């Protein structure tokens, strides 16, 4: 009988050890109550979106730095400033002289994230030339990025932000472009694969 009590005690102690180990292992493997369980990200998930609020001052610095860095001025200097509207300043060679240009454009963000800059006013020295003619001169004389197209007959400039080349294939989408209230919002789309 002593042998059976000893065997029973040994088996009971073994079962208790196994139960304690199982409970301890279960507690280690269970997620914390405060920590959410991470979800697996599917391989075909869309781009990660970062929403950015910008100011006219910041964009003025960036635009004109980009014009200088990319060498877009070429033989003709021009600059762009955001005030209550988009203002383009530059010169246009006409015959043997350079005429001072100032064009004011009203921006509008499109649903697809691109921008339209609709011509509001234009002055070219003291000349009174048709807007489509002046815009055609700008189109032919100014070096512009591939993603900016001037449409002289429609009196507008189309800024295709979707075609703008950025590092790491990042894309930009304009969500709001209200210069009067300084509400400028963009979304950066960063690819995840």
C-alpha cells in the first residue's frame, strides 16, 4: 500500500506541474489587454496616405527653390508667388527687347488631385495682346516641367500632380487649394510594395 500511495503522490505532483506549466505558458502567449492585436497587412494594400497642411509662405519657398534647382528658368527667368491668387512674374523676349510679364491665376483643386490655374489677369509691358497669344509665348519660351501644361485657348494652366516625379514613387494629390484663407491641403501617397 505504501507503493501505491507513493505512485499516486508522484502522479498527482506530475499532473500539478504540467497544469502549472500549461497555465504559465498560456499566460505568456496571450496578448496584453492594453495592446491591440496587430493585423496582417495584405500584400496588395493601397498606398499609405499622409495628409499635409501647408502655408503660402512654405509653398512659395518650395516652388521657387524647385524652379532654381531643376534649372527651369533656362534663358528666361521667372518666378511664382502664392498670394490671394497664383502670380507668375517673368520676362518675354519680343523682337529686340524683354517685356515684363505678370500673370494672375486662380487655382482650383480637382477631384482627381490635380490643379487648374485659370487666368484672371495678364500684363505684358504696355502691350495689349490677346491672352491666348501671351500664353502661347509663355508655353514656347518658358521651360516648364512635363507635368505642367499650358492651354492657351482655354486660358489655363493644368498642373498634373499625378505625373510629378518624386523620390520613392511618392505621389501628391491636392485636396484643397484656398489661397485667400490660406487653407492648402495635400495628400502624399506612399507606396507600400
